[in-house]
């Protein structure tokens, strides 16, 4: 796992990420890909081994993971009309 800091907007793990989001903790392969495309710099040396072990890896969260509506007509409970 590596820590990277984006220097431009880039797709990381299939999601468009932006520099203002700060340092991202990603797999070595994903870090190498983004760095090779001049989208990030490796800042792993700024972090300890303990921080590396404790930091969660960046992952993709889908609508299904968030229990979001799956049908076009469905609305979250907060927006449902009160009848």
C-alpha cells in the first residue's frame, strides 16, 4: 500500500478524485498507475509503518452499498411525501 497525493484530477480505483481530497491510501499497482500518468506523487515516506497498517485502503462505494434507490421512481424516505 502507498500514500499518494494527487497533483491533478485523476481516476483512482475507478472514481474521479481531486487534489483537494488530500492524501489517498491505495494499492501499489494503483499508485504506480496514477504516478506513471503524472497524476500524483508518492508521499509514502511521510507516513510511518504503523500509519500504513492502520489506514484503510481507498475503495469504491456503489449505490447498492449505500442502500440507495434502485428504481427511477423510488425516493429515499426523507423525500417521500407524507400522506
